[in-house]
C-alpha cells in the first residue's frame, strides 16, 4: 500500500496557500503598469470580469482534476485519460522553467530590502544602481541562492507544516502591509489625482489589446496552466467546498492587485507630475522608478523598506508554490523522499538560475530574438507554453473527460452555483480567447504588432 498523500489541514489552509501562489510579483508590479497602460478603470473592469468568468472556469477545472485524482500534473492527466498523459508532462515543464528565473528576481528584491533597511536607500536612486547591480557576477548569484534556500527550507517541512504554515503567516501580513502602504500613499498631497487616474475608466483607450493584456495578466497572476492548482488540489480534503474556495482565492488575488495599484500609481503620479509614460515603464518600475519615488518622500526610506518586505513576501509565497509543484511532480514520478527531492530541485534551480542572472552581466551578449536569457525563459513559459497548456486543458475538460467529470467532483463537496458558466467558458469561450493570446503574444515578440 502506498504512502498516504499529504493534505492541507482544511479550507483556510488551502485558500491561503493557493492565494499565496496567485499573489506574487505579477500583482505588485505588472498589474499596476498594465492598468496604467490600458486606461486605468477600464482595464480594472475588464480584468475583474475575466477573473470571475475565464479565470474561475480554468481554476476550478485544475483544482478539481487534482483533488479527483490525488496526483500532481503528470499522474493526474494520465489517470483520467492515458492518451493525454503528454499534457501532464507539458504542464510540468512550466514551473520547472519559471522557478529558477523567478528566484533571480526574488534575489533582487531581498537585495533592495537590505539596502533600504540599512539606511543606504539614497544609493538606489537612478537606473545606474540597478544596472550596476544586476551586471555583476557574484552579488546577484548570492541573493539568488539565498532566496532559493529560504524557499527550499519552507518546502522541506512539507505541505501542512511548511507550505500551509508559511502561507498562514505571510498572507495576513502581506494584506496588512499592502493596506498600510496604500493608505500612506493615497493620503500624500496630490495623490488623489493619481487615484482618479487609476480608477476612472478611459473608454477611449479600450481595444482588443486591452482584453488581451488583461487575459495575459490573468494567466500570470492566478497561477493557471502551471500545474500549481492541480498539485494544490491534490492536497485538498474531499469535504472542503471547492467553488467557495475558488471565489475566495479570486478575491485575494484581485484585491491585492488593486491595492498594489493604489500603492504604486498615485505615488509615481505625484513623483512624475502626472507623466503617464513613467507609469508605463514596465519591469523597471519596481527597481528604478519606485526607489526614486520613495527617496523623494518623507519617511521614504522606511516606506521603501516596508514595500520591499511586502514584495519579498509576495515573491516568496509564489516561489513556494512553484517549488512545491516541482517537488510533488518528481515525488509522484520517482518516489523519492521529500528532503532528497527538495535538495535536487534547489540545486537544479540554482544551476538554471545562474545563466538567467549572468544574462545581465558577463553573458549579456547571449540573446534570443533580442531577449536576454531571463526574458527568453519568461517568454517561452508565459507566452508560449502556458497558453498551449491552457488551450489543451480546456479541450481535455470540455471534450475528452467532459465537463460533467469536473462538475461531479465539485458537487461532491457542495453546490456548483456557476456550473453553467463553467461549461460555456471551458467548451467555447476559453479555447477562442487562449488562441488569441497565443497568436498575439508571438506576433508581439516578433515585433509584428505591439500590445
């Protein structure tokens, strides 16, 4: 008889762990700049509508697959239909690609946190500091290894004692810190102008690109098509109301993303004098623009330190879910002990993460379609493999195992109030939308269109 599978202790543990996975770097920096780019309130409205329809259907489908089979991605798809076992392998590739380069960025966050709390925050003003830091060899790799070590220690303790306990501490603290920083920012002189810019819908900026941008963010933000929700679903007890859990995860994820916008958009708006181009500066927003913003504020060093602590917690909860998914996949397949698997995964992440780090320094000349090594991994996972996985998963649920299989699993622990919505989205809406995301992402990377 096989070893009994680990479980979350109950609904709260599952929701906080899954929400921790969903709430990550994508919520803190990517969501605010996309909202600024696509007209503030109109982007928020579209994102929320997509989250409660498209995101809901995919998430509940993945969690139900995990709980029904009690297995991570490879075993789960194989158990439901042997001919579709290839989809489990394809899904498993995603966290294996993302985890190493995600930890590179997590290391940068720790570095900035230590600089702010040490009282040297003034040094971070301007892009020169960031460029000089990531262009080094030793320092970024040191912080990469530290971030991976912290993540591995938590995962090493297992599902309930490691992943769940960490989530129960980190998620409430993350929410409190987010509200504190957002409250501080919106009460600064001139901040209300930024708040209005963030929330007021600009319908003139609505386009198909707005919808595609929101859909792309949904994948990135809600941990869809990565095998994470299948893995976490496999740890979910059979008597926990599945639909209710998904609603609460959506609330956490969207709520934190919106609050992140309140932290960032008004602050940058004040600093830039209302220059919208600064808000749309993308990834540089966190490590170049925001340190300048904090350094220009009273109590800015303290607020900056709290902000980067918040970002560290958000990055850590997502990294835990990525590593736990990889560990679970390997354990299910090779039946290794957890501590052995954690060590192997951590060392593998360091080995793969180092090239991503060096891609901004000694290996800067190594380019793929004009992208750095890290950007190439990000493009491959988020813009190519994830949409393909999501498309195949929708087809698998809608036409291979049928939506009734998922509906029955959901109903086994409570009512399925949005069953009709789930069926329509999975069978008809999701495949069309995902194909649109995939095509637009590839065309955008090739420079044919700009999203």
